[in-house]
C-alpha cells in the first residue's frame, strides 16, 4: 500500500513538474525575455544574460523535481566543466538529460531541434539564448565551431535522439565532425538513469515503481590529436573518432547499468 501511494504521488509530482516547466517557459517568453530585449540592447550581452537566466531556471526545475521526490541525482567530476570552449558529448537515456546539463554547465550552448523554435513554450527561450538550430544545413558544423571558439561550452548528444528502450547506443558522425574540423578535444559525460524513465517512446505518467536515481559522470577528455596524426584525412579521422566514441559510450553505459 505504501509503495502504491508513493507511486501515485510520483505520477502527480511528475505532472506538476511538467506543468511548471511549460508555465515557466511561457512566462520567460512573454515577460522575461521581452524585458531583457528592452534593457540590454547589445545582442551578445543579451544572449549571455538569457543563457544565465535559463541556467538558473533549469537549476530551479531540477531542484523542484528533487524536492517533490520525483528523482535524486549525483554529479561526479563537475569541476571539469568549469573550463570554457568545451565540446561536451553525452549519451541520452532520458528526456531530461538536457535539463541536467544545461542546469550545471556555465556558458552552455546546444543544438536545438527545429520544431522547438516554433513551440509556444520553448521558442522564446531558445531564440533569446541564441542556440543553434539543427536545420542550419551545411552551416551547422561551422556554427558549432564558431560557438566553441567564442568560449561557449557546446553540449551535443551524438546519438541524435534518446537511446532506444533496448539500450543500444548508435552514434551519428556529426559530433565527431565538429571535433575534427574544429580540432577540439572531447569532454564525455556518461549519464545513467535507474530505473529507466522518460526514455524514447515512454509516457510521462508511466513512472517506475521507485524514485529515479540519475548519475552523471564527467570523464577525462578524449584528445583529438590521436585521430588527426599520421596525415589522416578528415573523413577517416571522423570515422575513427566515431567508432572510438561508440565503443566508449557503449562500454561505459553498460558498465554503469
């Protein structure tokens, strides 16, 4: 009976969390960011301020979920993310992985799916923060490299979508292409979510039998020089780096699970 009541509460608390997220996004769009645009005229300063506001908002959202008993979390090696110009690659087991990273990474930039630019709850924040749209076409890689060179920390999920329910990680080459062409080391973050929740195809109200524990671990950088040496072409370097990342994330994620 106690377990059943606890699960009912987590369903309610999860719903309240999503409701708060939607209302918060709407308020940012119609109140906060229009005011920011009036007060801060220079675009670069406005973008910096918008990203700082979003970081605090995401931190508050994570705190809300923890306070309501929806989840607990552990962040290991967070100090490694205090640097600037990082290319942060992470696996993607849950819908709220992005929220965690955006909440704790300073000067965070990310690639946003194009439909979020038109979503009434998200288009205000993502446009104000100047995030990179994934419909940029051939300019996408160059935009990512430019963001890194500007000192931003670029967060990418190289799977391109959430990990399927079976846990089979399959990486695309876009992230490796950015690392190779931008000559940037990779800072990997391994995310583990037990029991699994909010995965690909999951409904928000189907909460696990017990509260969820997130574990986010920042690993040591993967040096890009090892893939660029011996006169290797960019195409081969991208292929070898993608294969290496595939083995890395598959091994690390399965080890945690």
